[in-house]
C-alpha cells in the first residue's frame, strides 16, 4: 500500500502547463492558514522524531521540496506560504477580459466577403490531387464546405466538379446521374480523368463489368454531351471497347474547348476500327482542330493512315506521344510548322527511320523548342539511330531540351564530345546500350583531354581548360543500362567518379538487372558511399541517399507536369499526380 497521502489536483488558471500537485496534509494547512498561526512542518526539522509519525531526514525533505518546486515558473510570492509548504506559490494575476465571439449575418463573414478569385484559390487548396486508392472517400473537406454557407457552396462546387476522377464504374454512374439531374454542373467540368478506371476489386470480370451498363459507349457519349466545356479527357486501355466511333467523333471535333486527350495503350480491334472511321470523317470537317496535347502511347494497332490524316489537322500541337505506334516519316513530316512541340515521344516506333527523324528535328520549325524528346528503341528488334544519324542530330538539338532519351542509338566514343555540351542544360540523359567507356562517361563530370578522332570527318576536340572554362553538368538522371563497361566493379573502382559527391546534382543512375542485383547485395558499401538501390516494375535505379552529400530527391519540374520521379518514358498531357496505368507506362515499364 502506498504510504503517501492521497493526491489532489488543483488547476491553476494562470498557468498554461499541467496543474500543480499537493499532498493532502499541506493543502489542509494552506486552506486553514488564517484560522491557526503558521507552524513549521514536522518533516522540515532535521532528525526530529514526532510521536505517532514517520521519521524524515533532511535528504528526503529536500528531495520532496525540490520535486514540488519544479512545478512553478516564478519566484515565491512574499506571502509566507512557500516557507510553510516548500512550494513556490504564484501571486494571483488579474483576470483578462474575454471578448465575446463575433457573430455575422449570413454572407457577411470576412471569409465570404473575399473576392471570388481569392476564395476559389483558398477552397482549391482543399482538393486532393493525389491518385485515388481503393474505395475510401475523397475530398471530404470540400463536401463539408458545401454545407457551410451559400457563398462557400458555390466556391466548393466549382472546385469539386472542375476535375472529375473516375476509378470505378459505380462512381461514373453517380456522377452522370448528378449532371443529368442538375445540368448546370456539366459546364463546370474541365477534366474527366478515367486513367485510374478499373474493374479489379469489384468481383467481376471485364465482360461482367460491361454487363452492368454503368460505363458504356452510350453513357460516355452522354457524359461528353453534358460537359460541353471540358478541356481534358484521359482514357486508357480498360475503356477501349467503350470508345466507339461516336465517342471519338465527339472528342475530335465535337468539343470546341478540348485541349488534351489521351488514349494510353488502347489497342483493341474495335478501337482501331472506330478510330480509323472517325479520322476519315476529318476530311469533311473544318481544318484546324483545337487539340494541343495528344497521347497515343502504345496504340500500336492504329494504321499508318490514321497518323497521316490526323497530324496535319493539329496546327497548335505542343505534346505528342506516339511511342510504339505505326507512325511513319511521312506522317511525322506532316506536322504543321505552326505547331510548337515541347514534348515529343517517338520511342520504339519501327515504321520511322533515323534519317526521317533527324530531318524533321533539324528542318521543321515545330521542333525548335523541344523540352522532352524520346528516341529510344529496342535494339533486339530495330535500331533507329546509327552513327551518322547521331552525328547529325546532337549538334542540332535545341538548348531548351531538358530530357533526352537515346536508348539503343549507336553511340560510339567519338560522340562523347558532342554529348558534352548537352549535359550543361539536360537534366535527364538516357544512353542505354551505348558503346562508351568509364572515361567517356567521366568526361561529362570533370574536364579531361580531348577525344581522338575515330570517325571519318570528325575533328579532334581540344582539351578542356581547367577551372575557368569548365561548367558543371546539370544532369540529375543518367541511364547507363546495358553498357558493357558499367558494372559493380567499375562503379566502385577508383577510376569512376559517378558515385562521388563532386558529380552532384546527379542523383539517379538507371542500371540493368545484373548490375542492380549485384549492388543489392553490397549493403555496407552502399551505405558507406551514400547510395541505395530502388526498384519498380522492370526497372532498377541506384539513387543517391537524401541524407548524403549532394542528395536532394526533389524531382518535381514544370516540364514533368506533376510527375516527381526521374526517367519518365510516357509523355504527360495533363497536370497532376501520376498513378494508375499512366504511372505503369511512365515509370514501371
């Protein structure tokens, strides 16, 4: 049993911390101080024995006193109480007047009287831009604002319906029901995002999902008709059977405000037939479609004629992703010179030639301000750029370029000096399967002797002047997959500078499966060097630790349009966090 008296908690209105604690005996003396003259507590007398009471020594008394003094922040008040109890008792402070909360008439609060533009920006901060996960409800704060007042209702409804994300068919059915019941909501919608749409987790197959009739070609067409002011539509392969010729005609020339459309990985036979039929009707449609950002990534079933007919009708094109499609040199050259391409993805296109690509990039004014360029290829099937193509291409690339993918190109050691000027403004450079040595790659990060000419017509590059003329590279990401000279031993060797802090801002090196597997086993060495192994899907990266020298894993850039990771392989057409099937093709594959 605890020999101490019971504890009483007394809240102190003048203190912001926990209330003081007193022994029952001491509290009794405080409350009866006026009734009886002050006496010295028995336990304060050294080695004094009181009949019927426990014996206290000085050490015990001092410890108890110090423990109770710790609860006070100020010096003892001159009241004599501290001499009685050993506790610093604060003098009472005058009570502060509490102002009564103000009440406002409906619509008269300071928040509601803000300008509409300012209020819209404030409410927009409550919107969740991250991809949906599972069936958890999203944007609960916005929904709460709908019930607050009429002014906040208007601002919240504009934010809530401006970007619509549809992860499941049941959500689409509810959304369509709302805009059918309240047609005024339709023109508010600016983006219809179906990139996360899937039937997985609903307990139904794809065929069973189509029998539910929540999202079909008819309901999708009705949705587009009700959202006449829509600007961005993001589709993907799980919907290609529901995107028929009527939906495609509506998307291509039935929505005057449409600026971006993505058909990522739509490759079914019905989709290809419907797309071909819709494009042929463009002959009778007025020239000059308003689409500026077009995504046909992995739409490999579309015939050549689709690109040769569609691309000339896009005079304002800025983003074009036709990776792994049947686009031809003729279709590429038909892009109007009035276009201003900033993002161009021609990766793994087997129907174009290196000569045709270089001619387009060097002669067409639409490609003079490129920021993102993907010319990768699968060398097991096809090589796009040979030595002569690389020598023509590299000097002609614009200084606006931030991401360049030359995976599979026939890059030889004498091309390293041509790549060196590009490293001063590039942030991403992919050189998979290049025939380069460790010394060639080191030359991107430190000055060295000029490379000897190894190709006819290639002049010797003079040596770099140390210190004064050397400009550090801006590379954050480097793809060195399938380069024979790059291995675990060469990376850890003293002749390689890639892992040293001097190569910052380099923070991500993409490597092949064998190299990643060997690096994964070197945990102690990785920790000592300040690098870690990360993998996702089929890809693996050697990443500089954020806590090490030069580590800064902030990969957000305006030209990535919301993506944060380095090394993206799919061109974005709309701003936002990347997830779902788009994230798979952008970073996993």
